[in-house]
């Protein structure tokens, strides 16, 4: 059975076939393994992907390049019972990510750190930036254009949401 880069009309159910943005007339055949891998990337199963945390987080870094332990400073100055902390993990440049269970806890912890001069002089607080994930495809046949791959990814993304 031949797999296609874009979905067939029977499978494309996110819009009516007449208003669908997928270009079904210009379908390019793909080998089943390539089509399977693209579908696995776009629609990963829980076993094939890590769970993505959407919990609010703060990035904490030492103000100066030093060997201060941020969790030790925070535990001494701020009682942890006031905040519902989900996770603390180290990141680069002696920093830490503190993941909290609610946006309110994130705001409370941030203001508490800023209010204590002994802590705020040693630690900088940043919000995590937006992530820009990317993909690299290997061994794509030369007759398949970038636009075809992008349109297939967009169609797969739209159908997985609906």
C-alpha cells in the first residue's frame, strides 16, 4: 500500500474537502516508513514522547559567577510551606528551574525573593523564554519538496487537534 505525503480526501476531516487548505491534487507518494515516522513525530504516543510540563516556572541564576547554592539560600530565607513547588532542577551556569503548581505560587515566590534583600542581591529571576522546537529529516527523497513536507505536517497537526 502506498502512503502519501498529504492525507487523502477520506482522511482529511478537519475541514470540508472544498475548503481544505491541503493540496490533495498534488499528492506525492512516500515510502510507508517515511510516512509512519512523520506521523509519529506529529502525533506522538505517550510512550514515544516525554510529557511536556505546562506548569509555571522560574529561572534562578546567581548574580555573580560563584558557587552559591540557590536551593540552600532559598530554603534558609523562605519557608517552602508557603509555596506549592512541583520540581527544582539544575540548569546551566549554576542556575535552577523551579516549577510550581500554580501561577499564583510563581508570583508569590518571585515577590518573596525580591522582597528579601539578602536573597535578591545573590539571585536573579527570569521567566522562561518561548521554545522554538525544530526537526531534522534524513533520507527524504529528492522529488519531495519542502512545501510538501510542511503541508503534510500542518494537515497532521490540524487533524490531531480535532
